C-alpha cells in the first residue's frame, strides 16, 4: 500500500510525548487562515510504501525510549486512513507508541479503524462557533465534536490543541469555551495552547498564495501564560 507524504521529521519533541518521528502527510480539505503548511494541501506528492516508511521509522526506535514514538500529522492524515491504519498496525506490533495530529474532520467509520491502533489523538479545536469554523477554516465544529465523541467512545487518550491568534482566538471567552467543550470527553488528558507564528510566509510566497494573516502579529508568551489560567491544572 502506498501513501502520499510531504515530509519526514526525525526526532522532534513538540508533536506529542517524548522524542518522536513525525510524518507529515499530504492533503487537506480545510483552509485554516493561520495554516503553517499550505504546501501539504494538495493531495499529490511523494508516494511511499507503508513498508518502506515503517522500516525508515524503525531505524529511530532506539531513541524513542519510554515515552516517544511516532506522530502522523499533515495536512490531514485521516484523508489517507487505510495507509495510517496499516502503518500503525505494523508499529503497534513492534510496541511503538502511535499518535495522530488531526483536525478531526474525517470519515468517522474509517477513523474508527485507525483509532484501534492509536495510542494518542491530538485534535484541534480551532474555533468555538460553527460560523467561525466555516469562515476561517472551511470546517465544522459539529464534525470535530463528532470525532471527539468517537475518541471518547474508543477510550483513546486525547490532547486538545488550540492555536491562539491575536484578535481572532485569543479571548478569555474563546479559551474558556475550548475548555468547556474539551471537558465533555472522559478521555481528555491535556489542553495545549499554541501561539500563532507567522514563519510560514515564505511557503505562501513560493506557492503564489496570499497568506490571510500576513499582517497579524505573532502571539507572545505572556498571552499564552495568561490564557493558561483558564485551563484547569490537571489538563496543562
Ligand atoms: S487543518 Fe492543518 S493542514 Fe489543514 S488547513 Fe488547517 S492548519 Fe493547514
């Protein structure tokens, strides 16, 4: 089986617990205004066989130690659910920790098959109203909530992520609502507030696409710290 990937990052420490390999999959149907990876939107890209990718990942296994492992991100990894299911199945047979970083907007039946082999779901709650989801991401909060419900039903540990964008998602009310929604799910372990950065401008320039937030300032650490006050300690 083949999948389309954008890039492979060995030994990072930001996409889940411990030291991890992160695989960025190609393809995404959303268009988040703050997207850092517009180069992943197109589903076409480098094809790789699941066995080759698995073998490449396994070279790094000695560095995963107790908590590390593999994260598939994107793009939207659940646009290639059969490939991820197959990859995770192979990794679980080798006792490697598997995580998925997703928007949560996906085919639920196929996602359920991936969740069977998944140790951690990292899912964004990007906006807190249906209208904002539609306007700023071409997405749907309702569909994200349906996915979160599925992760809860399957009892897969969940981290919710929220990108904090000045004047868009940085209000106290916004963060409080993210917490309120997230707490509905019994599998919730963590809520991460991620500061908006605009380091991706060159990617947009190379693609000849306008970056909608080119004039938005980056989110500073003080803002993140002050917003974390609204996240219960047990989920920080
Ligand atoms: S879901 Fe992720 S990859 Fe897709 S547009 Fe949004 S930020 Fe970009």
